[in-house]
């Protein structure tokens, strides 16, 4: 955010004739990537990215908002003359805000998980308790001059990565709340924007937008990612995926509410920048993913999953599927070892597994699955073509016997394995890592590839799948 804002300020000074401090404020306003806009466009286009690229975008787009908000508030107060802040004091305030936000976010997230799992409430109240907890955490963190936005963001990460009651209901309500917040932001944009005034700053604003997209953002991304060994294609795609959205609108409204002299100018410029970013970068996002070779050629299986919360049980979920004709489970694919068939609904009758016998097309199968593992079951119940694609995505394109020598495998594909397993087999490696109890779907990372248990025989690994993490499962070198 700091690098992007500083570089964008240069363009604002020369294109809009703003003083350096005001140009920096404008740079901060338009510097933050909108996470909701980025991942909405990715989901809407059915686009899947390489794991590292996707994770980097998630962290970057989610964590830069607190910094942008803090700098916007600080610079707005500085320009308004509400306080005369020395640079060293501003740095101290920023350090405190970040530190307090991190501590409050972690502790608040743990408290929310404990509260959701401890108190018995009607199922419909869990999502609203989580939402109320986020609002309360935001307020309390701000009271101690910490970054409430950073605290809420970190709390969300903590909650999402721990077993929790009513997870699917909480996610559904949070998703709806996100959409509602974005609608309010764009409504605010429409109410505050004056089309006749936009024409006065249209061309300079487009110049700022172009400088931001083609110079400032790429330079900032390159400076931040180049020390970590990212491929040039990854850096280029992340640089291009700096979409502006509702966050920019919110930040532009802060100087407006504070009554700064050029607040209307900031807002109008932000309007043009957001619009240009969504049109140019948003329209080309899918093409860019394939152009820079960070898109994973994978389609989501065409299956509908029903996920139910089990009262008093955090380790397992009840997951229901309609069994499609030609699905893998009908062709003999076994359920993973930690998954158990609980019941079958056939022609309106509820049957226990022993009474149901062989599963049939159009049955509804309900299974007990470890929490968080439900998406890995989709390939079993999807329609024929989708099932094969999803199976390949889960296990990889290469099927190998469990007794394949790891040393030869590592030498041929350039994999990384522990030295003591150079003369062992894949089955022995899984036995070592999973306490002699490997299950279908268990996986181990071997450098640029992942080895997945594909089938078992007499509780030993009979087949493994080899899945490469690069685009198109590149076998040699990676770029």
C-alpha cells in the first residue's frame, strides 16, 4: 500500500496539480486492492489459480485494507489540521495500531470459536452471534486505538481454520452480509457522484488510473515479491489483479465527510479509477490468468452437496449427496477411510447401509465426514464426465503402485523426499507419516508435487496419485 500510494502520488501531483500531501492522500485512497471484487470475478468466471498465487492474493487483498484505512484517517486529520503529527509519531501510532489489531484479532477469534462451540443456541442464531462478535471486536479494538479492520480480518482467519458449529450457516450469512455491504457502498457512490463534475477531471483521472495499473501497482508487487522466488508470470498476474472496488469508495468518502477542501476532487478521481479498474482489469482477468500461466485447468464437479451440523460434535459433519448416474461411487470407488455411510434415502424411504445394499443412481447418500473434508468427496458423487475431471484434480493424472521406489520417482520427476526414504516405497512413507493408518485422500507434499493415497489393500497403500502443483501439471523444472 505504501509503495503503491507513494508512486501514485507522483502522477497525482503532475496530472491534478495537487500538493504532495494531498496527492499522497489520493494515492492511499486508490491504492487498496478490493478482495471482494477480485474473488467475485474469479468465482464468476469459474477460474482456479495456482495455490501460491491464490494464497498471495488472499493475504494481500485482505490485509492491505487496514493499512490503507489507517493512512487515510491519519492523512485526513493531518490535512484538516486537527492534529500536527510528526512522521515518527505517525510511525509509532501505526505500529501500535497493527500490533493491537493482531493481538485483538487472534484473541477475539479464539473467543468467538469458544463461544460458538460452548453455548447451546438455536441453529439460526449462530451466524448472528458470529456477526455480532465481529462488530464488538471491531469496536473494542478501535477503543484502544488499534486497527479494528485488521483485528476482524485476523479473527476471520482464526475462526475459519478451527472446528466450529454451524460453519455452513455462518459462511452463508457472512457472504450475504458482504454482498449487502458492497451494495451499500455502490449506492453511496451513486448518491455522492456528480456526473457533470466527472467530466472536468476525466482525462487526468484516467491518467492516474493508467499510471496506477501499469506502473505503480506492478512496481510495488515486484518490490515485495521478488525476494521470495516467485515466477515472473506469477508476479505479473498478481500485479495485474489489483482491482479497485467498494473499498476505494469507502476511503474516498472519509475526506468528504471530514470536509476537506478538495474532497470532491478525491471522490471523483476515485470514481473514475474504480470504474476504469473494474472495466479494464476485471474484463481481462480470465485472459490474464491463462496468458501468465497461473490458471489451473479445472472445472468444479456438477454436484450439489448438503452439509449438516451435528449437535455436540465438532470433528464430523453429516454430508448428503444425490448420486448421479455414472458417478465414481457407482463404478466401485470406495469411500475414504475416515468417511462412513450413515443412511440412504431411496424413493422416499430411509434405509440403513446394510438394508440399502448397493448404492443406485438417484439415491440420496448421507455420510459422516471429518470436518472440512466434504469438498474432497464431490468427485465420488458427480456425474460421469465431471467425476473424472474432479478425480483427476484430487489425485492427479498419474497413477502409481504403492510399492514404487521413492528414490527412482524423485530422480525422474525432480521431487524432494527425506534422505532416509531414498530406498523406501511410497506405501512405507505413508505408513511412517500416518502411524500405519493411511486413508484414501491422505496426501504428502514432495516439493513441487503432492502424492495422494488413491486406494488401499489390507490397510496398506496399494495405489498413489501424483499431482503436480504447476499449471497443466508441468513435470520438469517449473518456471
